């Protein structure tokens, strides 16, 4: 039974790594130049691709962060029950979707739906991660060890900051997509503040451990 549980956990982790690798790779497929361009056309097309490079860089950076969060969550997993596996599958479905809103964002930065969809997908991924982490914290039998309060508060706040910024941006985008994209920058000082606050909290076991 122990071997079977370990196999399930390792299989879920391997699947997660594979989906993230594929999603990161698919982001690059939109980056291409037409063939047969002269020098002037080459430079013009290259300048026109700046939004695509920015969208690629943003999405790749976010996916790396999501992948790290997913690994941190799985480090706590002793056994994966049906609820955890369903949440993992839902999260991986959202991750696999990221290349599509990224492509929309790079081509239609002035379209409210494009910016709103991108923001909503990013917020949804961390919302699912938060649900996974909460599930582990509430079900001791699923995790390998007790969760210190510093990790409980800090990791939850870190995930919550992304949900807050991109969830709010999804609403703002419906009225002003440019303002919504600028609002993403709020994530930087928010993450820094959360990191400093969590490092300053005392380490105590979570209730019930």
C-alpha cells in the first residue's frame, strides 16, 4: 500500500513537470519572423514583435514561479487522495492553457477580453495552488510533516498576492486593458512585502499538529 501511494505521488509530480515543460516550450512557437525579408522589413518586423517577446518573458517567468510553487506543495505530499489529484489536474489544465492567452495578449494588447482572460488564467492557477496547499494543511494524513505557521502564513500570503493582483486586473481590463496591465506591476512590491513579513514571523507548528 505504501509503495502504491508513493507511486501515485511520484506519477502526479512527473505529470506536473511534463505539463509545465510543454507549456513553457509552446510559448516560443509564436516567436518567428517571415522569410525573405530585406533589411528594412526585417527591422520593422522585429520591432513589431516586441509585444510578443514581452508576453513570452512574462508568461515564462510566471510559469517558472508556478512550477516552483507546485514543487513546494508536492514536497509536503505523503499520499495524494482523489481530491488532491483532481485539484492537480485542474491546475495543470490551466497551466496548459497559458500559451493561448499569451498569444492573444501579444497580438491584442488593447482588447479588454484578451487582457482579462490572461489575468484570469494566471489568478486561477495560483487559486488552485492555494486550494491544494489548504487541503494538505487540513488533512494531516496527506502530508509528510507538520506545516510551520511561518510557511502556512507566508506561502498562503504569497499565493494570495498573485490572486489579488491578477484577479483585480481581470476586472479592470474590462474597462481599461492598459491600466490592467500596469496594475500587474503591483505584484512586485507586494511580493517583497509578503516575503519580509513572513521572515519576521515566529516559527510555530500549525494548529492540530
